[in-house]
C-alpha cells in the first residue's frame, strides 16, 4: 500500500503549493502561518509526523466498508498519512457493508480484529458491550485524539454509558434521493418537503408505466424503526431487554404498505435484491432503473457521482410526525481491544477527523465532518452536490429530535429476524398480522436472553 500512490499524493501536494493563490487554498489548521504549505500543515496536524523517522516501524490494519469510490479516496488518505508518518505502514481491508461484518465476526472470535475498525451504530453495543473495543476516553483527554473542535453532542453518539468506544466520523440524516428528471419525464410531479407515505405510493403506477420501479428496497432495520418514531414508539426499550412497543399496529401498518409496493412491482424482486452487492455502483437508481433510493445523507454524494446525473433530496415521509427525524453518526472509527498499537491507531483517527488536507479528499463522503474547523474550511470548495448534503444536514439538525440510544446487545440478531420475517410476508408465507406477532415474540426472547 505504501508505494502505490506515493507519486499521486506527492504530485497533489506539489500542485497544491504551486496553486497557493487560488480561492480554494486554505491553511490546513487555523493556527498555521499564512505561508505554510499543505504538507507542513498536515504534518502539524499529525502528532507523529515530525518524529516519524526516529520511531520504530508500525503496521496498522484499517478495515472499512463501502463502494469503489470510497475505497479509492480512502487509499489516497492512507497514502497521505503514510507519507507524513514514514514509520507507519497501513494494511487496508475493505468490503461491502454486509461482507465487512461477515469478515469481522471470525476475527473477533479469534481476538484478531483490525486495529482500526469502521463501526456502525447497529453493531456498537455488540462489539463494545462484549469488551472487544478500546475505550477512547484516555486518548481524547491526553490530546492523542484532538477533540478541541468537536462538540460533546457529536462525541456522545459513540458512547455506551461513560465509555467512548467509537469516534464519530460525520453527521447523517435519513433522506430520499430522487431523480426529478426521470419522475417528470414519466408525468409525475416532484413531491414537496412535507410529503407523506401515501404520496410515495401514488408514484408507483406512474413509474411502472415507464418500466421503472420506485426504489430498490427500504432497509428494514433502518426504516421500520424510523416509522416507529413517527408513531411515537421506539424499536427498543430503554434498558434493551425488549422491544420498545407492545402494540403490533405500527408493524402491521408499515408492512401492509410495504407489501403493497412489492405486490405492485414497485420494488426490486427479492431474488434480484439478493444478488446486489450493496454498493452505489449496482444500485437501481444509479443504473437508471428506479426513481429513488433511500438511505443516509452521506450516500447522496456517491450516488450522484456514480450516476453522473443530478438528483434531488427529500426528507423521508413522516419526518415531522412526532419529530421522527434525527441526526446520527454516519459511521465511526473504533480501536480493537486486541490491538497492540492502540496509540498509533488513535493518532490515525485524529488525523482523519482533524486534518484539513485529508478532508479535502474525503469531502464529507462519510458524513458532514464533526470538526467545526474542518467543516468551515471545506465550505469554499464544496461541489453543488456536497453543498446540498451539508445544507440538508444543517436543516435536519434544526428539525430533529434526539436519536435513540445505540442498539442493545442482541440487536444484530433482531435485525436479521426482522429481515427474514419481512421476506416471509412478501413471499406470502405469513400474513402481516402473523409476521407482526412472530417478530415481536421472538425478538423479545432474543433481547431478554442477551440481557441476562
């Protein structure tokens, strides 16, 4: 990894210095002198950079999920870090979202997790609660991870109790990404910001007449909990020992609606969905087969760049019912408890969240940056699509309520149960009512078992 992109990064740094008079050139840190180069500023932001030649060699394993575009720019940032820290060699491990967790599971069982792990909130309790992640509090207190420009609210999303098991990499909000041109060409009208679920359903026949679907799918573990919030309910009880609702009506209402979309041919068939890699490169919206995709705000940038055509952002229907909308950490970096190089791992994480030159490569793709200094420095160089995401997250922040706590231990098993139950409903092996009761009863058993 160390040699592959050295020339590219070096050229980028040289060109950056040559073009220091351009409007987009910013100091890498607010305290840097006006004449400092990006390379010098990045070195200043990296705690180990100035002494890298005098340190013992270190190898860091860094694992993440994502599509090809994310892999490409992450490797560039890694190469930049290595060039500033010659004693560090980083071994990248990357995969799709589902494959990322499949790879981590046996490594966790063997006590051989990567040093730095891209972490998701749905898995935070599973890994943190079982003693597989390092508490980062000491690193934030001694400055190894610089949190001077990061709010407590941003940090708290990575905590379980008083322990900080994950560093927030960016802020996210749920959204619908819509191909307005495709919709209007089909004879539809772009929905307003206050649209409802019924409005989405009404678009189905319009798009089907043009051979298009509404969307690939809606992730069950994301959008059913969101729907519950709109009904004033929550997926999990506060103590994590059971589901947060006892009445099956919200489940029945949501999956009756979902089944209608599926039966009408407005979603991708389950057999075709099973073949998807879960990356933007093979998404139905990006391929021009669907009018929308549903997910997190950071995904908008990749979707538009892969598709190479303009998209619009809408909040998810029902966002203003019981203030269902919320901000969440897009993803985190965690340090494995089994890591032998925890301090070096912490320095890499600090570089990732604080270094301005590195973030000019990242450009908010993993969520709107949590560092206020980085966020401010990026504003002049944002593309229109990136600006849309930054503006949407700022709007969402003003129109949201507190997110639910991290999912309890056992939630990963519950998520799988929900997906399996939903598929049984769509295959007509269960009625919606039967599925609702089955899911509630079995999920409560799973959560109770893990709470003991």
